[in-house]
């Protein structure tokens, strides 16, 4: 029996990448389906953690995901490295604190967090259920079989150029269905069906050395069992990551040379018998192993992650496949989908004047180089792990070298319509780099003194944020500059103002059950694709209503003014992190300020002076086009 | 139609006190019913906030209550005071930061939080649902009508000396039911049915001045609308408390003298017309008023809160009734029930050797003086508010004077079997005062370096906690002292050891759906009524297994050791609050330490030296009796 149906976005694969892409569609109220050939939800094993910027992304998605993660996950705070002496006994030789002095300026409130992939997937699924009132559920046990693509429909926005034949096994009945879609995202892993359908080659290589990963409840007197640690072994360096609920993830080189087929011959008994003596002189045992897997290290990336027609995309492991040792697969996958999701939502929902191809093409330009860097770094990293007697200092040096990349805070996207260095003034903010994601700081709300990390005021809802670093509002000259800038934001040109009416918010904006802002009553869906958040350096004595209306936000006939949109960078006696050093962290002049544009994924698209309003307007016009007529 | 039924604990009144009492029963798996004559859940109005220690209590109850509160409530950070000049215009004259320099040692991670009573009640109810798998629900629209008490059964633990006739209106049918119970708690408000049944008189007085409380969405240019503030008016001092979701609570003296009956003649129009001009020269208006109430200020307390037979108790407004201005009614009510709940649970569940009457009598000894102090303070405080031209400085002085009382951190309970000053050595810890609740600090876990507030490691589950401030473990002499102390904890006397077997944990321990400890796997229900938590001042390099087994906690055949029970007071680069100053905050010698016993409500019951094991043992024996035979 075969049926034909339609959806707007079809996502193949419900791992972290597929779920993040699905979340964006759910958030923007776009019709979607997510299928996964695995009939069961992942419960144990696979990836084991998130880097700071990944945690930041999940936090920005709301639905209390961050609270669940904070509750459950294990922060990676230090690394302890052990060497092996002539008697085959291990000794700790090095301890590395992963975080520098937090009494200094911080770039993020988030740590790297260890948590099993299954829980991370469950948390994202819960957020999707929350946003869609339970209506979007992953269809499991459903495989994609065939792809038809009608290129003639490619540029017709209302058409469904894609048809995917899917197959579901249900109560001993095989059902096939043809799903027509406007967009197709393949998040279907290393052996991606979509990548094969599109004929993209992969580049890379596998080593033949077999490693084993295990999740166990250790019974041991090994002193660093609850700290991330590494131990030299005769076959390479073993890595241990403590996890939630007392679990320990172990990565151990087995020293067996083999092909894919031979991996299957490794048994848990073998792996267990091999790993236990490696802790000598400490006893190491376990009764319970939650999950284990044998694999050979290898790195591959796809030659492309985007089909020319900008209707079909790959994300996650289907684009890059790396060793688990580096702990970046899940992270880079999440970021792929994070980058892609809002762009598809824009292409799908924004009116005709928007340059859809320009927006969607940036996905490849921005993410494919990251996939390549990942492969490069991983090769570099795993070759160290595969060697027998590498000094911990070498690992540490390598770790530090790649740290900005691996923590996800220094991914610099190239020039495009969405990243405009040409009209930006990078010199205004040494630490807010155009192309990179925003650096967060703890500031306080002008009206009530509550303290917040900037990220918690920048929720992911598809909007662009103008961060108005207004400088010293108490300085008369600066105040005038701010007022002039604000006037231009509101000023109508050909009947629309940049801030309010030029680009109306295009989505219904699914709202979360948990979206409860203590500083504000519910003001309904946003009106504009462009939001503004102001952070000044004056005192907090100025009455809120003396600020320009542009930065204060709209007046509501029932609820009055919005008090949550003006922040101040000042030290607060009740919060050690609100230390009045945000501008210092950003490298911005406390008196003169700057204007920063954040894309919906929080990457900086443009940076300029308060006088550079024309360039700011131009930034948006290059990809959003002229004013949208509603 | 009348039926007869049995329950173990019957709670009349489902306000904050009734719900907290119900939570303890739910937590300890004791059969209970909660009835409330109001057919509807409270949605708006009444109390509007929690003091720090109240927030700490809710946090210790688990079930993610604290996360919800943090998300929703408005922290009280400062107070802004306005006077009125000759032209009737108001001017800000004073600003008081409610929190001192947090870079100094902190006593608590919690602020005072403004949140409406209805939300607080809902959050506690959700926790009860969580603990009981949805089986304990408040029975609404059910009133208590008659009480029978059989004094001859009073001392028979298995008997039901109480019978309450309850009446429920249901689909136009009136049903009565006779509920037999072992314990009865009246949390039924100022006009308490149970208090009248028991014939307890109230002492106190009402002023006749009418005040109005309003919850509005303000539309105003009054600069301090999002800060707690006060304004002098011709009839007294008006108080404004910003709240969740942009709400503002206003307390305004109307200057009308009247009796209870005349309150009803005040209309919202009148109150609204009166309050708006008081903000002159600022405009003040509102379209939406969520709730309002007219009342006369007054203070009363019941002569008793406990029936001699220790089977019937009063808590909350049924014991003390005060003005809303002081913002303490809900807080003191929560603390009443907090104090009573675990005592009833112990009396109900512990074996015969336990001196039930001694335990239950302490409720009156500990809480009735608090009710009296509340009335005294409130009288003092509201008399200031009722005067026309009080200087803000006077309020501030009075606020500071009563602050330790109102924040709930300095309620010193008198000597009893549960508070043993006679065998304690107060000089060992200048800031951990026997009889008061514990002062919290941020310390880190020895095994993994994760940082925690001490309160987050001390969940409310009915257990007593021995806090072993082990001092400098790296000092050989001190190490020996700790080892000797630990040996005694484990040593058997007449076949039982204090730590493990003397007093087995008596409850099934309902566990929360949300109880997910990132540092530990689930080890099931506790084994002993006595728990130990160690905080030392040595470094974190000592392997965990070098600590005595008593402080490490039990070994589990599947999960190995428990890594979460030893904490260290040291500065951590990744956490500005983990500053290594906990011992300093407690006033304890970093080298020599001390031993502190916390009751299940976190009040300090005993304090001594590591050599004072006999006194420690004696502390427990005076109320728990000799070893419990299972």
C-alpha cells in the first residue's frame, strides 16, 4: 500500500543534527516531518558531551532545556594526565585546569558538560513537543528509500520539487509512502542515504587500529575516577570522561589492527580483560557496563553539504565523520543544523524580495570549512592518541592550540550577504569579531537591577538582534549620539522604519509552555524581524522613560511599558559575576559604544558606529531586500 | 449520605502551611488527606513573596521547585523611598541596597523573592503530585464541620483518637463524611475552625484604619516602578512591590476609619481614584487590576498552637495573623509547617522507644514565641506605616533591626531534647549557632571539583545530618582526630553503630521524578536516620579512598563508591562563589574543625568537638531512645 503526502520540510535522521533542524521548524511554525530508520530511541552510549557554545545554543532555545542539562550533566573542569613507569605502574604527572581564573572577565557562563547523547536527544525532543503541543513526534522505524527531484520546480517557491519514498515497518506490514517536500535535510549519519543519492564523495581515511569505548560504573581505587583523565598505555593513550549518575566513559586503544569486519570480533569480555590491568597499581573493575562499542579511528568529510538548488542539505555525521576521542562530533553536528535551520525558515517564510539563494548558499560556505577543520584537527589529535609514549604536555599544548575551535567560540564565518566585513568597523570592538558568535557577559536590567547573562536576553526566535552598546548615557554628547541613532531606527523611509515595519516578523512563533519571563508580561508575538537590546554604561538612576522609545520598546495599552530591554554594565553588590566589566570584555569604549548586529544564530553579521546607520540599513537590505509589503 | 473513613494525617486548609505539612507526609509516605473549604485554587492576590530562608526550604524539597521559582519570581534587591514636599510632589530621598557586598562571605545563595501566593501554592502542590505519583490531590470545596476527640486513645499509637466530620458540596448533593485520623493539623486561617473547636483564645488588636492592596499592570512614568519602593502619603506610607510578569503590588493607606463591615463599602473605583494622584508629579494609571482587597491592619496570635495530647496542631494564620505590609505571614506559616511536619512524621513512623511527646511538644516551644515576635514586630512596623510623615531613615533602621528575624536566618529555638546547648560547645563555631538554622556556603566536591551550595547537598528527607567539619585533613594530627571520630561512628555498641544501624531510616522515602543527581547513581532509599556530610580544608589531591569509610559512604556492588559525600572548602578558579571561605563564614578553626548536627529542618541541634562523641551519641539518645530493633 502506498500513499502520497506533502510536508514542507522533511528531515531524515533524528540524531542531534536532525532534532536541532526540527526544532527550528517547530519554533517557526513550519510544517515538518522527522523520520529515523532506528525503531528505538537512543538510550545509552555514543557521544558523551557538549562544548560551551553548544550548551549556549541549547540554553537559547528555552523550554527549560538548560535547567535539565545543569541538573544532570557533569562539568568538565580539569584534566589529569597519567604516565606509565618501567614497572608498568601509572603515575599522575600533570593536572590542567580547563578554566582560567573566573575572577577575570568571562566569555561565557557555560562549561563543557558531559552527558550521554540519548539524554541530549530526549531533551531536544521534549523542547519540540513543548513548542508543538506534542504534535511533532519523531517517526521511528521509518527509512528513506528513494529520491525524486524535479529541477524544473527548483525556483518556484510554492512548488514541491522533492519526493522521497519512505518505508515503515508496522505490525508485520510494510508500508511505503511518497512524501513530497519543499526542503529535505539529510541528518542520516556517516552512511548517509541522502549523500549517496546526491552522489557526493567523501574524502578521508581510516586507521586500522581498533579502539573500544565503554560506559561503566567503575569499582576502583584509581584516584582520578571522577575527573577527566588520560593514561598512557602501550598501545596509545586511554581517555576517561566521568559522566552523569556516576558513569565513566572509557576510550581505550586495543592495539588490534583490523578492518571494519574484524571490529565485530572484539567482545566485551576481551575489552574488559584488556582494560582492567591498565590501571595498575590501582584496582579497576566494573559489574555493570551500560554500553560499549568497538571502532577504528578515522576521519572523513563529504565534498559538499548542499545541493545547488538550495532545496537539499546535509548536516552532521553525513558531512563529517570523526573519531569519538575528540568529543566534537555531536557538537559540530548541532552547530551545522543550528546554522541551517533558521536559514531554511527564512527562505520558506519570508516574502519574495528576500534573496533565498544568497541566504541558503551561506550554509555551505560557513559550515563546510568547519567540517574540514574538524577532520584536520581530529587527525592531528588522534595520531597523538594512537602513539605509545606521548608526553601529557604535548596533549595539553595541542588542546590549547585548538581550544577556541573546539569550544565553538571562534568559528569565523566568511564574508557573505550575512557577514558584512566590508561595511563594518572591527576596530570598535576588539573582542566582538565580525563572523564569530557573540561573547557573553553578565549585566543588569536598568529598570530593576536584576542580573542576567546577555545570552539569556537573546532567545532564539529567528530574529536579528541589534545590540546597541550605547556607551555612557550620562554623558550629554553621547546621549545625543544615541538619540540620533534611535531616531533613524524609527524614522520612516518610503513608508517603513527599519526597526518596526520594514521587515515584519514572518512567523507565528510557537511559544513554549515554559516561557515565563519574570521581568515582563506576555506581549505576544514579535512584530519585527529586527529586535533591539541596549546595554549602556551610565548609572541606573535615569528614569527609564527618558530613554528613546526605540530602545524602550513598545507601549501596551494593558501592560504599559516594557521594562526589560535596557541593560546596564555596572558592578552589583549582590552578584559577583555582574562586575561592570562587560565593555572591557568586548573591547568597546565605555563612553562611545558601538552597534552590533547578531544573526538569529548569534553570529555577528555587522559592527559599526552609531553614525553608521546607512551601513546598518544596507546590511539588512542586501539579503532581505527592500521593504516587505504585508 | 454519610460515610466513615480513616487516614493517618488530616490537614484542614490548603494554603502554604497546609501544603508544606502535606509535603512532609507525602515525602515520608504517610497516608494523608488535605481538605480546603474554598472550591477554587487561589490564582491571584494575597501574599506576594518569600524571604531567603523560605526560598531555601522550598529548594531543599527538590522536585525542581527552586528552578521554577528562580524562573518566575522577582528578586528584592533594593528599596527606594520617596517623600512628599509642600507642593504635594514626591521626591526620592533614599536608596537602600538590600544586600551587602556579596564579595564578602555570604550566608545564603537566596534572595527575597516576590511571587504571588497562588503560584507558590501551585508549585508546592506540583511537588506533592511529583512525590505521590499524582495520588495526593487537595480536596476542594470540603469544609470541616465537627470534631470528636477520644482522649482515652491519646497515648495509643495505633489508635485514631480524632474524628472530623467533613462536608462536601458536589453536583448539588451535600455529602458528609466522618474521617478518623491519628493526627489533625489546622492550617485553616485567621478564622480557624480547629482553633475554635479547641477553644484557644487569640490575643491582639485591630487598628481601624483601612488599607487597600492592589495587583496592577502599571502605566506610569514613576521612575521606580520596577523597584521595591515606598511613598509618603498624607495618611501613611504607601508600599510598592514589583512582581512577576510586570505586575506591581501596591499597599495604600486609605485613611478611612472603619470596622470589618465597612471594609466592604470600599470599591475598586474609590481605591483607584485615591491612589493615582499620590504619585504626583508622575502619571500613574492602570487598565488591568488582577486582584485587590481592602482590609484593616491588625495583629493577633493564638494562645496555643498545640493540643496537650500532641495529636492536634495549628499552623499558619490560625496561630498568627498580621498585616500584609510586613510580608511575613506566608513565610512564618511555611516555617510553622516546616517545623511541625517532620516531627509528626517521626512520631508516626519511629518505633516505640522514641519519645513522641518530647518531640511533638517542641513545636509549641519553638514556634509560638515566633508568632508572638511576629505580632510584636508587625505592630511596631505598621504603626510606622500608619503615620503620616515618617522619615525613610526610620523605616530603614527598623528594617535592619528586625532583618535577621524577617529573613528567617536567626530564629533561635529554645533548649529541648532536640536543641541541646548543655552538651554543645558553641565556642567552636561563632557563626553556627545552636538552635538556629545552618549558614550555607559554596564548597566543592572533593572527588570531582564540582561546586555546590551546602544547602543543595542537604535535601529534606527527614534525616538528621552530621556535618563533619573535618578541618585540615592534610595535617597528620588532625587526620588522626578525624579517623578516631569516624571509627566511633562505625563502632558497634550493644550490636549497633550510631551511623549505620542504631536508628534505621523509618520511611519508604517517596522519591521525586526529578531526583537526578549528576554526581551519583541512584542508591535507593537511605539506610539510616543519620546521614553524614564531610567538609574539610585540606587540598583535593588526597585519593578519596584514603578517607575513612564512615565519611565516604557505602560501597555498592554495582555502582562502586559514592563520590558525593566529601566536600572541600577551597577556592576554585571556575566559580567566584567557591572562594574557600566557608570555615571563615562559620567561624570555625580551619585546622581543627567541629561536628555539627542538623535536624531534618536544618536547625542546629548540637555542636561539639571531634572528641565529644559521647555527647553526640547522647544527643540522639535523649529523644530517639536506645537502639531500634527492626
